[in-house]
C-alpha cells in the first residue's frame, strides 16, 4: 500500500497479514513509519488473524509499530515496541517479556483475556483503552510482573481507562475481572503527585449509555520508589 511519495514515505504498513491463522513471525526490526496525513504508517498490520505469534520485533519510533483489527489469539513475545494496538475485536491477546515505550498495549473493544506479563514499560501505561471503538471488553485483564520507568512527576497508572476514555452511543462494559499485581516502579523523579496507582477508571453515563464498573478487581504486591506515594481510586459520577 503506497502513497504518492517517490520515496514511499506514505507506506501504510511494511508487513500486512489479512484473514490468516497459525502464523509465526520472528526477528522483524524496523524504524517506525512516519505519520503522514491520511496514512497510519505501521510496521506490522493485521486485519483478521487467529493464533498469530510475533517474536523478537523491534520498533519504537514513528507512529506505531503495530496496528491490528479482528485478532483472536495474538502472542507478542520478546519484543521492543512503542505500541501493541488492537483497534477492534481484541480477543485473547498475550504480551510477555517485552519492552513497551510511549504507548504500550491498547485495545478498542473485545473479549476473552488480555494478559501482560514480565514486561518493562517506559513512560506509558501497561494497558490503555481507546475511545474511538467504545471500550467494551467482555472478559478479563491480567497485568502481572511489570517494571515501570516513568520520568515525570505526575501520577502513573498501570491500567489507564481515562487516556482514551471509554464512551460510545451504547452502554460500555469494562473488563469483568481485573488483576494487577507485582508492579515495581523504578525512576529518579520524586514529586508530590508522582503516585503509583493500579488503574484510572471513571464509571459514568456517556452520551447515550453508561460505563459499567468491573465485577472484581484484585490488586497486590506494589513497590514504588522511596518518596513516591501510592494511591487507589475509582470515580463514580
């Protein structure tokens, strides 16, 4: 998929998987694609995939290294990336032993299980919700074994439900179960507001519906830098 530039600056994606299953890719390294107007510039794009395994991918610059839709069973292992993004239909996404920079793991809507384990995250939440696909997730989220490096003095959220605030024309359901455990924050910046929080979720009416709270939330084993505070809150409006 090429744009009009002679240098292919507007390449939409370098590698595309479409309606595939049982695919494995190992050792994909690239600079991030630029975000020219009208083009998303992904390194890897998946439009319909089941049991896709991607290992040893490296791309932390540019728009976003991955951009996917309609995934069921995506295993992301041993990668260094700025974005693991499933826009719509994120079912059973497993991210393990990865370095995540700037954006992290993002979903629009889906179900099953999102599991993020043994990862290092740099200046981003481990998991965020997109607003442009509603945010409903019929399933569970497990975030376990995360080392956090956050350079700022503001609050850090492991699961950020506000950056891409859930909201659509219908009722929105957050994951039924959320488990966040074994989180360690390593950074040299200390500020009054630099507290470590498991999640940022606001349960409130949307334009034509409601955002429903999870059924169960389990939080355990948090370690923050000395001088930083720890917080936990859920807003209801």
